[in-house]
C-alpha cells in the first residue's frame, strides 16, 4: 500500500460508489466534466484522509459528506467565473400554479393522501424516483433546491451564489417543491410505490 | 389586506415558511387557512416530507444498484 493511503480504506471499495456520486454531483452541477472533477477530488480526499472515517457511518454516507463540500466549492468557483445565465422562465411560477389551481385559487385536484411517506425513506427505489424527479427540474431550480434541502444551506447564501434576489430564491424553491411534489405523487405514491 | 387566503396564495406562504421567518400577519393568515383547509394541510406535510427525503438522499445503500 502506498504511503499516502490510509489503512482500512480500500480504493476498490471507494470506486464502487463512483457512479452514485457522479449522479449526485450531476444533479447539482449539470455538467459532466465538473461532476467528474468533484467526484475525483472526493475520492482522492477520501483516500488521503481515511483516518477521519471512523466507521460510525457507512462509507457512502461519509463520501457523500465529502462530496457535498466539494460541490459547494465548485459552485462558488463557478458562480465567480461563469454564473448560470438567468432564465426568466425559471423564476416564473405562474404556469405551474395555473395547472394546479383553478381561477378561484383553489386546487383543481386535491393532493393525494401519501399515507405514511416515511416508509419510503427506507427504500432504495424511492430515491431512484426522487433522483429522476430532481433531474427533471430546470437547472437553476434544481440547484436552488439542492443547495437548500440536500446541502442544508440558508437562502441568503443561495441567493448570493445564484446571484438572484431573496424573493426569486423563494420562488425557485417553491417551484421546485411543487414540481417534486407532483412528480413523486405520480411516480411513487399514486403508483403504489410505497407498498 | 384580504383576510382569507386562497390555496394558491397559501402555497407560497407554506413554502416560504420553510425558508424564512414569516411575519406575524402572514403566520396568522396561514394558520386560519390551514385550520379549514385539509388540502393545504396535506401539502404542508408533503413539503416537509420533501425536505426529509432530500436530506436523506441518496438513501440507504444496502442493495447495490444495477
């Protein structure tokens, strides 16, 4: 074993997680090269700092933790160098709302009862559906949602990185939630996925 | 200020309530609406669930993916 590697961390084991990590990074960066880069950095950092892996979490959870930091760094760098072009359509939520609410402002169709959705959190398949739904979001909307809900950043930081106003940020997040709610309902909860 | 929110208006406040502190008036109006609206109450729970799901992403890693 090379001197820079830490005992207990198997490079082959790490590689097995690569596809999942790349999908994770792609969701947020929407750029294959950038996604490969952050995953590469993540695996390298994992190999070099294997000592920080106490075995208290799964290897995947540990890697995802490192990856989140690398993604945030990449987004900061990207927002300085080549900010996402502002697509007006992304901060416009009217079309989505028109589909859900009638002219009187009430639901056209009542949201379905999701039963006990927590059970889904134990199912691998559910996260594949969630991933698919997040992939369907527009670029900026996806990025805002992931920064907020997957990475747990506060909105003022998100506004700064995306160079948008706070109210645009709230609209993006609202839009993401509506779209994901709809997508999960159709593809998981109404499809009997919870069974 | 209108007293009653429509579901469409409530939806924005429900979502924003996850991301910022709502004002006293906003909270009061939302509370009144949710007290009488099962659909928006359901949606509130679903938005909150989305957060838990996103935090848990990419999920359990027992069975490897094909």
